[in-house]
């Protein structure tokens, strides 16, 4: 998802850094740097962020930290990263009373006021997550280098469950499920099963398993959604097996995603049986997540940036 080495990881925890880098590599993310600052007796998180901000190869940074000792410099580099269009995905540990006590015993750091820091990070465009599992998918979507054109999304899937999960998460996060234009609805209907022709088109779009009968149905629908000015980003929950003809749609889909000005995020619900498909999509610079809910959340955070 982008050039090799375009993603950097910075952490005060050494084992946390290596573990996160391992997750990134496992997810096919183009990792370039992994830096651990430890107890920061000399070099700090802020020092590293300032350096990476000016590195032209680095496009996205993920950081896990216990405390920020130099608040003014931290906010200044956050603003700099935002001005440069480089998303900073951050996880603050020691957010609670118990967590803060653990941080102090670990590195001797004082965690500070989390609500204040949280508000400032939001103000300066930092994309805050609260769990390590959120970081790789968030980085994968951010590494596309494309920002949602609005807070409205469209979802197309052949799974009714994935459609419902997307709708639930969108409502919870305040993400808008785009109302499709009449022209888009016509193009979508051309690729829906016969029994759906008399029904209105709803977003999320569930094309059902019948979509397998049309080789490029899902891709053609994605193309129509990308052309709709009311859609800011597209989530595409793809068939786990690759679909008809051995997944011949993949190359067309990757080309469509590459040329799009909006983020296109793939979702594959199944596990190892779909590794071949997952790898083909990632090789084509399409981020592939495992849950439609996390895809909605990633787009929501990226829009905030």
C-alpha cells in the first residue's frame, strides 16, 4: 500500500515496537522504520517525530507512548505532520488511573492529564486509537495517501451480515451512509440479480451471492459509487473465495482503486482460505481489512485528519 518504507513505527516500549512492526509486516504494510525510545534518557518520541516529519520517504507514522515530556514541541510537530499530509496514528497508554500507575512503575514517567491530551490530539489532527489491533488497519488505509472527500461512505458487499455491521458502525461513529444519486442507482441496478430489479437501491448495497453470476458486478458497482459526488469513500467486502473465473475481477478492481481519488478499502471476512486473494489485492495496493466495522472506523478517523 504505497512505496516500500513509507511507514514508520515509534514506541517508548521496545517489545511493543517490535511486536507492532511484526504485525505491520504480516499485514503487508510497507514498513520502513521501527524505533524504540525506552525511558528517553536522551532521545525522545518528539525528537524522532520531528526527524520523520522531514523524511520525504515517510508518509504515515504510528506511535505508542506513555507520556509526552515536551508538550509544545509535540503539538508543533503534530501540526507540521498535518500540514505535510502525513497522518500520525497514536496510541496513548496509561489513560486510566490503573494504567497510569503501571506506566510510572515501568519507565518512571508521569502520565499527565489524559483528557487534556486527548482533546489536543483531536484538535491537531492526530488519529487516536485505543488498541494495538486498530493500528495496522488504520495505517493500511492511511498509507493509500487518499483522503475521503466527505464523511459519507458507500458499502457494497455480497454478505448481508457485513452490510449490517457496516451500517451499525457508521451510526455509532456518526458516519453518513451516502444517499446515492439516481444515475448511480441505475448503474448499480444493472449489476444486481433479477429479483432485485424492482426494489429500491439501499446503501449498504447487498448484491447477495447471486452476484457471482456476473464476473465484474461488484467492481462495476464500485466504479459507479466512486463516480458519485455524494460518496466520500467506498468499502468493498469481497467474496472470500475470489468468485467466478478464479477472481479475474481482481486486476480490474486494483486498477480502479489505483486511479481513484477517493479511498477504496477492501474487506475479506474469512481467514487463511482467502490468503491468495488477500495477497493479490495487497500486491495491487488495495488495503484489505478483516472487518467492515474497522473499515468504517478507519475511514472516519482519516476524514477527521
